[in-house]
């Protein structure tokens, strides 16, 4: 027994190459296995096959870094250079299996099977490959564990026995096993079970016969179906030769062939063989087989063989050997040696010897290698033709084979026939030419004639040359055409040869490109290109462009191309002709006229916001001049809004929204762009809708809706009451006002563009309270007017005392009550009830007139919309007064430039504080409200601390300027009932 074998494998490099390319050279499928002692295991494995490779299965392979090799125990090896470990001898099978194709590689099985496992078989198993210049080992190992098996079976060897001996085979296992051992491989004998020495024994007893020789018996536990747990024994029985026979019976052996016959017999020990031929006293051979080499007729006869060993001998049955051969000495005989056209020809097939003989109709005749169909031994040909000449031979046949005669040449004399010209059919321009005139004639021709026809159809012209070979040193284009030749011999003149076409090769000349230069779209474009050359050219029509597209390609001398012209057809067209000798080309431009195309519109500048300028730009493709027209489409209606390539919309508003279409036109038609949507964005337009009628019960709530029109949509709503407009009542679009909260209501709305405010609505105000609020100010106003008259009287007296002063300064501060009194004197239609009082007479030099005139200006709708309250409820509220001028009564169209009240813009800053600036007169907030009640009825007359609009009057300096005609004023004064002689003129400028 060997100990642990160490395998030393030197590597080309100090590392192990795992894979050939992208897949492993050897792959083990299972990584672990646990088996019982006495069983078997299969380690499934695949590898990539190549020629001349050595393969090993190793147990416990360990890389020896110092030596650059693997140390391990050889389980299997396919080479004698590496010896298998003795403990695996007879127990290992290498299951190579069939090849499988896998992506071009040749994969095969390298599965290893280990039988009759032992405890010491446990360990790691690896597969190793060594090629000429590469070495590999499997990437993974299979770890095998072998566990104890107390019930494994074993068979006692029986040794050699002789035929007729009594044989007992014993199968053993532990008697403590649950199941008994049993014989499973063909059992036709009696079995007994006994126990002995702690072993359970199953015995099989029978008489040995010669048929039991090399018979295998198998034993295993009764319940175990695992074949690996079975144990086998092969019985060896010795006996005399039986069933002796000759294999191979060359009954019909052909002469010259070789035959091998062998003798077989069942015998143990093996028999020796002797060969005999009947009627011969000495054996002809002493081996198991004999060879009859190059059989001849003399070896025909009867043969048999004899088998013999130490237990006896036996003869085989007889066989007959008969050597036969095909016909011999076959030849053709010609009755006449000299044959001309029209004579009779006789040929005969002769056979010298044959076994078996040739029957009369067992002949075949061949002419020039082709069978003639004649199966007799003689051929008769009357009225011989030229075609009867050639090589003849015959074939004789018997049951063994056929024999051909040698070929015999039959010559028949005739004039030249089948004449033709041999030579190259194409020559380059100015090169040399050589043509040969070949003909079938017997005897050979003595003279030749040559003829030439040009390519333009000229008549045949006999050439001066009379030799078999026609030569031209420098071929021109005129040398192209058709050639013929004719030959003559002693029998006569032959016919003309077939025409031979000669091509003189030259490159293409400049192609002729025929096409129009200008075409309208959709018209038929026809292009033709012709070229002169030889050989035929490949003509290609291309259109220039980034890809140089090939429109058409033909082989010939003319190209014709037709297509309906499109815009893309414009450009340069090139016709190129190419043959083996060279190439040439020509080009021409094409212009395509078409209606404008690809009409597109863009916003060149500006944004779609109300008040902005917006510029639209239109672009179109056209070969001719384009005119542009702009249409606007909205709500199914379409109208023309402008002309020119650019359309400018100044200060766009909501009504400018719509789809704008550009129409591009030229002489060939028009086309329009896809609609360009313009959506003008603007801040909300706000109005209040309520359910209040002209007759409304004051105790009922009023439902208010803040209706808006905007783009983009409103994002927030707010409701306010004018009396406390810093407090947001609601952020919903709808609001309900209750009687317990009377006042003036308004709403605001805001989108991404900006905010807007509605006109106010007065709700739940008591009419008696309104009257009360009017009467008290009227009473106070009367007192103020009386004070004013007294004050004016004082001024006139003072003025009369200051005659030397041309002007003087007046600083006047009006109280809140006097201001309100003047405002309350206004009538409902907004006309002033106060009048200007002018003196009846005075001097221009010393007259100083003071006018105290108050008026109320109605705010125009356009100014109301711009009221600051709609933009910022917490910052500034502005009351915009028109610039008012009093007119001359006699000439209403003429303004009084130097006299009268002049009101400018009145604005206020919303005060969060209740502090009131001193010494400044105040106006209440005056705005247009959609109601018949005067706005002044809602003023809070009693509180000086409420949130108010402060109107501050600046100091005004009055120069002494001339006034209108005193007479006119005196008339107006008398009408007003004024008794004043002097007036003081007060003008209010920028009032804040």
C-alpha cells in the first residue's frame, strides 16, 4: 500500500490561473457531501476540453508557496507520469461523459465517482488541468465527510473452481443490524442465513458450470436500494473449450484480395488454436486467426480450426474458400487502319481469360469516355462522319468484376470544321492584340484568312494577315468590333468561324447631363445622363448635401431619372460615370420655386402683461420675396390686424388676447403659421353685487358678492368697512352685512398682477340721523358766514388806510367747522352754492379783493379707479380734484385767469395715529359712492380723534393782480345780494 502521495506541480507563474477567458476552466458543482462508509459518492464537475491535456483529481491540495507547486494525494490521473494513490486503486471511476457546446467552448464532464468509501476518504477534492503552456485548478473544492456504517456488507472471496465443483458464496454483516444481507444479482440457487462470530451470514450454494464463468453476484442489506452499498463478486470457473467456430467465411474471394478468418471458443483457461486444410496433412497455422493474402486460385479449398486447453480440445465446422477473378486480356481491334468520311468502321472487343466466363451481352463500349449503348462484342459504323473519330475502349464483365481494354484512337480525315477564334475579348487602348484561329481538321490546315467588322457596322474587310495568329501591336478605338477567320487543308476549305467580339477599353468621356435649371414645386423633374465609354460604365446620379444622397445608379451608357420636384430637390446634381478604366463627372444646379413654407411665429420682445409693448416676429422659408399679413382669431372670429414681418402691440390690454396667425405669401402661393396664443394678464376689475332692492327693510342682512374679472384668476379677497377700513371683515368672495353694523362697505381682490378695489356701498344708515347730521352743520355754517362778513368789513377798512401798498400778504387758517360748512353748502349735483362777491366799484391801484369760495369737485371715473385705496389700504388715500377755474359770466368760454378759486390735487396720508396736526384745516374723505345720499352725511363731526384724512393748507402769498371788470362783478354782486365793496382773493395751490 502506498502512503500519502505528494504531487508536485511546478507552475509557470507563482499564482494559480483560475479561468481561461471569462468562464472557469473547471467547475465543481457540489461544495460538500456526507456519505456512509461503504457507499459511493459522485463529485460532479465540468471542464473546458482541449487536446493533449493532463487531468488529475487531488485530495487535500495545498499550495506550496516556496516551491511554487501543489502538494496533495492523487485520486485519479489520466497519465502514467503521475501515479494514483494505492488506497484508491480499483475504487475510482472517471465519468467523462459527452461534450456540450457552450458559447463556442467545448465543455465536457470531469465527474469523479469513488466506490466503497472508507473513513480515510474524507477531505477536500480538487480538479487539476495541465496543458502545454497553462495550468489550472478548480476555483472551489468539494468537501467530503465519511461517517461510520456498522451495517456495511462484505463478501468472502471464493477463488478459482472447476466445472462441476460445489460452490458456496458468503455475504456478511453485523448480526445486530435490523436487516439481513441478501443476494440480489441473478440468484437461481438456494440461499441460507446463519450467524457466526457476531456476523450475520447469507450463504449461496450451487454446482459450478462453464456458464457461471465470469458471472457477477451482488449482495446488500434487504432494505437498502443503494447500489453503492452493494458488494459484488465475480466467479471464475475453469472448463474445456466449448462453442468453437470460424468467424469470417470468404466463400467468394476475389483474386488479389486478402481475407482474414479467425477461430473463437469459450474456454478457461484460454484455449490455443490450430488451423487445418482438408486433404493436407500439416497444419497451415497455429494462431487464433490467419490471413489469406493476395488470394490466388491455388488457395481455394476447405478449412477448419481446433481449440485446446488442459481440460480438452474441440474442432470447428468446415468453411469453403473459392478464389475467382474478372476477365483478363481485354482489347479493341480495328478492322481498317485508314478511314475517311463516308467509309465503314468495324471495332471488335476481345477477352483472353475469365472466371467465371463473360456472357455475349456482358460488354460495354465507350467513345471519348462516354458509353455508346452497345452491349455486344462488335461495333459496325456505316457512312462514317467526322464525329465518329475519337478514343474507343470496351469493357467485359463477369460475376466477379469488370475489365476495361486500353483506349484505341480512331482517326477520320475531314476538312476544317467548327472554326472559332481564341483570345482575350477586351484590351486596353493602345495595347497589343493577339488572336488565334482554331479549327477541327484532319489533317491540320495549311492556310488561314481573317475578316474584321467595325462597331459602326461597316462591311467585312479582309485583313492582310494569313497566319493562324492575328497580331496588332497598338490597338486603337477603331480596332474594336467583330473578327472572323477561315482555314483550309488538303481535304478542302472550311466554313467561316463564329464572330469574335473585341472590346477596346477606355475611360468614360465627360457625361452629358440634361436637366432644367429652374423648376416650380410639384412639377415633373426629368434628368438624363449619357456617357461614351467601354466597358459599360456604372452611372451614378447624386444630389449634393450633407450626406451626398445617391438618387439612382445604373449600369449602362444612359441614366434617366424622374421625380416631382419638392423643396428638398433644390441643389447641385452630379452625374458620375465609372468603369474599370477610369471615371468622369459633370454637375448642374437646380433651383426650386415654391410657396412659403415652415411659417413660424415667436414673441421677439415684451411680456404678456397689461400695459406692456409686445412684438411678434414671423419667419418663413422661400426662394422669392415674401409678404406677411397678421390675423387675430378670437371666439371663432378672425380679422386682419397688421402687415409686415414684425407686429407690434402697444400697451396691450385684455382685448388684445387671442390667437395670432401669420400668413406668408409670394407669387406661388401662401401658407400660414400655427396660431400663436397671446394671453394678456391684467389685475382684477372689481364690482359688488348685492340682493338689496330700492325698497329694503333695514332689519334684514344684505348678501354681498365681490365679482371680479381678471387674468390670472384672483388669489385672495378681502372685505372692509370704510368706518374701520384697517380691519379685514372676511377673506371670502361672498360676505353678509348685518343691520347692527351699518356703514360703507367695499371689497378688494388680488391676483399675481396686482390688487384692485370696488366702489363702496352704503348699508343700514338711518335717514333721520342723516338729516340731523346735515342741519347742525348748516346752522354752524350760518354763524361762520356772519363772522366772515364781519371780517371782510374789517379788511375793507384796513385797505382804505393802506393806499400806498400795491399788494399785501394774507395768511388765513380755516377751522374744521368752517371747512365743513363750506362743503355742506354744496348741492346734491355737485354744484357750488357759495358764490364770489365782488365790489361794485373800486380803484385798480388800491383795490384788494379777497374771495372765499369753496367748491366740491366730482372725481372722474378714471381717477377713482386709480384711487390709492385700491392699491394699498394701509398707506395713502388720495382724493383727486380737477383743476377748476371760474369762467367769465358774460363769456363762459373765457376763463378768469387771475381771480376765482383754483383747486389742485388733494391727497392724504392715512394716519394710524389719532394725533391731529394743529393749525391745519381738514377735509373729510370725499369719494364717489354708488348712492344718492351725499357723502358728507357720513362724516363724523363730533370726534377729532377718529381716523381722518388731513388736508393741510400751505401758506399762500397773494400779489395785487388786476381782477375782472368791476362792473361785471358789481352786477353779479348785486344779484347775490352782497353789500361788500372790497373782496379779498384767496387762491389754494398744491393742497396736501
